[in-house]
C-alpha cells in the first residue's frame, strides 16, 4: 500500500518534471539541481560560480530550505534573480515547486538556473525536477565513506564536487576510498576537488559549467 | 489527502513507539536516538561513549543506514552487541524497525542503547522511536546557521553535541550565532562542545550520559 502511494506521488512528479524539462529546453535554460548534506557547501559553490560566470551568462537561483531565507539573501546581494522556497518541513524540492518558482522568476532565454535543494543526502535524489544537470556536493569533513552509504545520490550525479579540500590536512579523509565508492556507483560523473574558502580547484569547475551551458 | 496519509503513518508509528517506550522503561533501558547530518560524527560520538562507559554499564547499538554495514562493523570490533538496519532507501528509522531490532538483540536489563539514525537532519525528527533521549550531533564544518534551517531537529533535542570543535580555527564558524539559533528553539537541552578526534570536551558529555542512565 505504501509503495503504491509513493509511486503515485513520484508519477505525478515525473509528469511535471517532464514539463519543466521541455520548458527549460525551449528557453535554452541550463537547470542545475544542487544536492548535498546540510552544510556541505551548496550555497558557497553557487556563489563562487555566480562570481565567475555572471558577466557571461544570465543567472537565476531557486533556493530551497525547510525554513529561513538566509541563503536567498546572500544571492540577492549579488544582484541575481532569486526566489526562496520554504518547504515547511518537507525534506526535498519537487517538480511542482520548481514550476511555480520558474514562473515567478520570469527567466530570460539562455539562463543558467541553479536550484539549491534542501540539505539532505537522501530524499532529493528520488524527485526529478526536470533539471539538466544533477550536481552533488560532498565535503571532506563528512568523511570518505559517504558514497557507500548514500548510494542513490552518488548514482544519480552528473557532476560531483568534493568541497573543503583545504581541511584535508586536519582530517582522516581517505581519498582513495572516496573515489572507490564513487566509481563503484557512477563511472561517468567528473569529480572536482575544490575549496570554496580558498578558491582552490574552482577554475576547472567553472570551465566545466561554462561548457555545460553551451 | 497527502496530509491524511502522513498522519496515518505517523499515528501507527506513535503506537509502536509507545510500546517500545514501555518496554524500555520496564527493562530499565536508556534508549538514545542519535540524529545528525551525514558525516557529523554520530558513530564517532557513540564509539567514544562506548569506550568510556562499557565497563560500568551494558551497552547495545542499533545502526541505521540506507546501505552498508560499515558502522556496525566498527562497533562489533569493541565486543558490543550491535545490529545493522539497512533501510534500503528509507531516510529515517521508524518504531517498527526498532521493535524488531530490540527483539533480535536480546538486551539485558539496565542497558544503554544507542540508536544511530540515518544521516539526515530532516526526516528522523518526525518519527518517534520510543527513545528516552534525543541526541542531536551538529558539527563545526556544517556551519553555524543549521539551527535556523533545520528547526524541528533542534527543537526536538534533549541534548545537543557540537562536534569537530578542533576545526574551529580553520573555519568561519560564528559560535554566538549558533547558540542564538539553538536557544531560539530549545532552552532546555544542554550543548556539549567536543572533538571526537582530540577527545576535547568528552569528559563532560560522558558524565551527562552517565547521569541520564541512572
């Protein structure tokens, strides 16, 4: 019974996600669904990418959080079109929230749209938003064993960012084990090691996103 | 409609949770539901507490993960009764899983039972397991803004641990803001600042858990 209900919800979401996907395609909008644990650095990655790309491409942001508008305020300060979605307890964004947000953002054609999902390494991976790119942000302090435990998230990723590499000297992070876990699930997503704090590795990531917008 | 379904699920869970709570009370079992983001240090905190308390009290552990038995293996090496619950995609433990696990663990009376929930700062807070203590582990690298975003988790906590304080010098963590967020939601839970890596602050936490078992 529970499985059926879940399937219905996912079925309805899928239909809306396909509508979003068509809309994004027609308007040449590159939608990036940014997913991660709480505090892995989703907002920091988005802010860094905005700084590097805002003079070459239109950018919009949908900020998903259970509560607060902390992250949307950070984005707004940069003069970027942003909308905050508060899920009010909900543990993920869904395609309907994206549809409503996109309408209210009035995005231009040729836009790079960041969708920052709720901080959660589990549920968001089950809900297609119609995005073109699924970006998963892992971070060094979370430990190297995360791909072994949060399988569907790493399986689903089109690009994986390993953030906070500046903390590597102070932690027992086994890089080899992390890559082993990732590659057992996903052999196509590039992995970028970055530090949003120091800027390390950001150039390569910016270049990848730039290519993805073309 | 969706709300009704959710209420039914939560209602059924609540009934089982009350059964667990009665069972724990009758057998004088102190059940601690350990909740946190992925990689905040739930297992490390449990391992540290086991090391300090295993000679004075019976200990059992239920390890919740979507997949893998990495954490249960770490516990088992210490000769502690442990059972791994793999939720197979599920984003939280529920009271029924705990009921089944407790039966199979055959716990003695006067036991300290750690229940390590799935790494998720959202969903686990909605599911009562029948525990006596809700322990929330936050960590410095996640940032000081988490209480403002993951409200129900910090509201529900009986004790809050701020782990990885050894990384404070390398991060922009605003301790005052963190406490402001916590205290806006919860004025009763003690907060322990610890580092599982260096052992800093563990004595006070061990003492608190020892008292809680009496």
